[in-house]
C-alpha cells in the first residue's frame, strides 16, 4: 500500500515547524567509494551482461640454455573470459489520488508528500545497495542464533533489519537451492534490539509467532538470490565468481585470513595481508570495516603512538591511516559493514557496472501509472547493475577481529 492521508498525518501542518527531522541513517560509505561505470554493458538473449577477459597465466616458453641446447617450447598467455550478469533492482512509490489533490501543496503540508516519498525512496534504495555491497548475492539479512518461543527471534546481527520491513525466513539449504521459504508466510519487522550480546528482532504478521530454528536465514521478501554479488562472495578463495572457477584458475582467489578463533587487532596482521596482496601484484587502497573494529584499531594506535593519525583522504573522506612503506591506506568505518571483519580492497579493481543511474520508468510518457481498480498512482524506480571485480586476488578479508564496545 502506498502513502495515504493517514500515513502522512505526521507531516501535516498543525503545530510543527519545517522541515521533517531525519531519524534514519542514510550514510552510504562503501557505495560512495566504489566507481560506477556503464562501459561494456550489453544486452543479449537472456539478459544484460558485461564481459571482459582476465589474464591468468604467463608464457611458459622462456628459459636459459647452453650453446646448441634445445630452446624452450613455445608457450602462450593464459586468459579466461569473464561474464557478469546485471541484477535488476527496484523501488516502488504509491500515492492515493486524494493525496495528489489535497496534500501536494506547500500551504497544506510543510513537506510536499510527493517530494517526501520520491526523495525518500531514492535514499532507501541507496542505503539498501550499501548493505548489499557486503553480501553474497543470497539476500541474507541475518541468521538466527536460536529457536524462538514467542515472536522475538535472537539473531547474530540485527543491524540490517528495518522497522516495517517484510522478510521471508529460509532454511540455509532451501535458500542455497533457491527453494521455498519457511514459517508459513512473510513476517513484518515490528522492533529491533541492537543491544550488544542480545541482538534480536520482533515480528508481527502471519503467522504472528513464526517457527524459527537456529541457523535459519532471513531475507527481504522476494529478494532471495537476486541481490548484488557483494564482498562476501567476491573477497573469497572459494566459489565460482563471474563464471570463473578458482579450482580451475588458482589465481582467481582473494586473500582470506580467517583463523579458528577470535583475535585482537594488530598492525602486523593487517600489514601481512597487504603484503599478500602485493605479492599477487595488487595494492590495497582502502581498509573498510565496522564501527567496532574501527574503535579497536583506534584504541590500539592511541596506546602505541603519541598522536592518533587521523588523515584527510581524497574524495572528501577522513579517517584513520594505516601506514605502510607503500603509503598510507585509509581505514574507514561503515555502519553497514558486518562485525569482526576488515575488508582490504583495491578500489581500481572493483566497479559497479550499471546500464544507467537510478531512473523512474516513464515508457508511457509519465512516471506515474494508475493503480488498477482504485484511485491511486504508482511510480517505479529501477536500476540494472552489478558489483564486480576484474582482479579478485587484489582484495583481502581479515576475519574474527575482536571489536571494541561502541
């Protein structure tokens, strides 16, 4: 259901002062750091794709010989074709006919209902893309850590839930197989508990008390296996990525540092991972992490140094600097980054491929379409895009870092 006079009551002129005070975190740190391009996007039978070759092996036909010895056998450069299929992302806006006529005037409401909805959905899709950057394309929002006896479900990390959001619950096997959700219906998020050590989400809807077991997975309704291929899949040493299998092409593996138990952050461990990337021929340009890991790093360097090295970086970013013999690397926190992880990225090898920026569908001459059988209108925001890398082994993932309290 779209916006109505009832849902817009909070912004009607009574005893309020303009403008609407924002209560949501719309920051999209990772999304702003990654380059966007439409280069190479093409339409073929079956969808929209980007294709490019990658260099995977050197010519083996080189060597040193004595006089009149047989020369090396001619070799060749190894290449593999990469194909990236674009994902289809949408945002929907609905408004009643009465809202168009009665609310969309400045003297009746201190915020135009239309502007509120249109600008809001643009922020919403960007925020959701920022979340998807850290995902694995499955759409996973959270994993249950235990069974529930009420409509309150404990989860490993409740940060990606939103009040009012509609989600489906899956067994891990069913999600992987792109099969059906569980719990007998979709669930509506009514409240979220982000208390350290007590992450939980409260649901309403049908059924009112869902039957959830430990390791069940929550996904935004309809999104299962349809989201961007994010860092969880890209920065990995396993799994086929962009049609290339790392078991067949060993160089198509990211650097993954995942010990068996949690550990304190250390500059030596970060440097070791940067060096592993350098050994692969890459250069780490960004350390992207959660607020808790950033706080742990801040505590570390404030103990070791007489000053904290907060630095201004290109693009209007400021953050803590990790110093190496190849230059400073910005360590930047993102509220949407998953806990306990540092992502070491080579930004020049990571791109958002898109046919165009977010646009409203207007193929019939207007962005607003009449709703069937009711006095209302809908607008559809869309973008065909995907996150991809052209050099997987220039990124690293450093896992199981103990976070500081925030």
